[in-house]
C-alpha cells in the first residue's frame, strides 16, 4: 500500500480562500491553554514524510517509547481530506481520506508490534469531536500518538480554536499526555504541525528567494506562507520543514527563517526521523534515525540584504546528520554516531555542476536531494574549498555558494562517503 502521508507534491485545502486571516494572540488572562505554552517532558518522533510501511526502525522507536508490547497508539489524520471530499471513499484500494488513512496507520502500528492502535475521529467532517469528552477519554487511554500527513493547516482548523489559537479539549489532553512522558510522533504535515511560531504553510524555494514570505495560507502553492502563531508548539527550538531534499525546500527554509527572525531550522528528510527528548527544556537533545537524515540550518551569524538585483543571504551554516547522530539543541553541538570516523577527503574529482540546486518542479530532468549532493561532493574532494550551484529559474538566477570554512568537519562510515556534515557555510545571492 502506498505511503498515505504523501498524496502529492503540493497540498491544498478544498475550498480555501486566497489567503487565510492571520491568527491573533490569545489574551494573557484567558483560561484556555495556548498552544505551546509550557515545556514538554515526553518525547517527539518527527518524520520528514515518505514514511515507508516497512520502516521497522521508526515504527519500532515510536512503539518502544509508547510502552513496547503494551503500547496503545492514537492515530490522528485530520490533515487528510475527510470522507465527504474523497471521491474514492468507498474503495479501500484508492481511498485517501482521514478515516481510511487512520485505519491504514492503525494497522501498521499493530503490525509492527503495538498492543492496540485506533483512529481518533477528528477531521473536517467531525470538528465538534475535538471538544468531545468521549474522545478525550479515548486520548487518555493511549500511551502514544501519531499525526499523519496531508495539509498541516487542517490540523489548525480542527484542533485549535480559531483566531484565539487555543487548544481544543483533545489537543489539551494530548499536550498533557506529552508532558506526562508520552511520545508524540508525526510524518510530513504531522511533523510540521509540531512547530511553534511562524509554521510554514506552503511555498517553493525559488519563489521564496525571489519574493520573500508573507503571513497566511495561500492557494498559490509556490508562495511562501507562514502562520505567525504557529502550530502546536511541541518543538520550539527551531522552525520545521519536511520533505526537504526530496522537494528542494532548503531555499524556502532559509528565507522563512531569515524573514521571521529564527536562527535554526530542522530540515527533515523523507523516511527518516528526528527524535527529540525533553523538548522545550534546557536538556532538549535529538537523535537522528534513517539514512536520509536531518539537515540543520544555522542562521545565528547570517546576514541578509536586498538590492535591485535581489535578495542576498551570507554566513548561514549547514549541518547534515544521519542515522545515530545526536544533536544538543541548547549547545548547538552535533555528535556523530559511534562507528563514524572523520572523513579524510581523498578524491581529486571536481564537484559536479549543479544548475538546479533546489530541485525545481518546472525542471523535468531535476534530481531530488540536489542541495545535499553538492554539499557531500564538496566534503569528499580535497581539491576544492568552495563549490557553487544555481537555481533552475533565472529571473534572477540565484547562486548558492558552499564553503568549507574553519570549523567545518565531515564524518564517514565507509571511509569515502560523507555521511555527516557539520558547519558548512552557505551563501545565497542573485546573479
């Protein structure tokens, strides 16, 4: 069965208006819980989308953290279209709606060893269930939670209370379970919704670099949008983006972080996970599962300016972590997995030319993970300190410069392939 988290490259809400009104802050005296208002003490397992049904490592991690053979997983799929909007709702082979996808993931969790897994019946057809005491009782019987993919804004409209951006009863119950030690996992939109302020709502990298970001949700899937009040706020130490290399989203992630004043982005890759322990505390640490890994964009020293030629970013840094690597969010430090060793660059081959660094959807010959491939090739060669790559689009064409600056390091498992990169400098400029 296909991956239910990835119905297509871009996701739209049926009947969405051109732009969603910006959510406003809740009054300080309001009694209801505001999203992300307190540190969590459980753990998160955030997957960048494309979660394979046979990924025993990731499913096993979620189940183990939920109690192993006693795990009871609540599956939330409100990011999917509801049954009423799915023309194939009656066909179990073609359906791709919230109930159908909920049953799919519940079945997978049971197959991978959970004692039980059930769909939590909240979606666009059942918004009232988000404040149902019976559904809250269902939540309270669970030991872990999994949010499926689709469109993260559907989670906002179903589990948060409108412009107040306050928790529904169901979300408040999940937040309480997380604070009490439960695991909360999600893939694609289900990982994206874990973000705090300025959660991305859509956009392509080239248009983001050219036009910048704007608050809101847009029918134009190329326009970089974000919600100032964010998602659920489970992870607040950085912005979150998903399908990063597979969709070439590094450019939009850099632009959104720069525009909104964030100094870190967790750029999640497909079929891999960022496991976060003690989220929201000074002891927050992360571990990466899966070979595609997780990118971390560091903008602490970055500078931006806009000229008549276009937008420029200098002095950002890029770290890419793979299976078993750890990262201390408070100390900004990466720790390669045991068994990896420092890479000694031996090849004299030049870094291959790259004229589509952000894998443009307009390029039929484009290659995913293009940004990462150039970074790895530079790490592996001893003859180059810098490498450049360009956007496919050319009005203007942006150039990305990768630099092995002092402090850069790479690690390998096989002696030749750069599997872990730390501190590669990134500059972006129009030409």
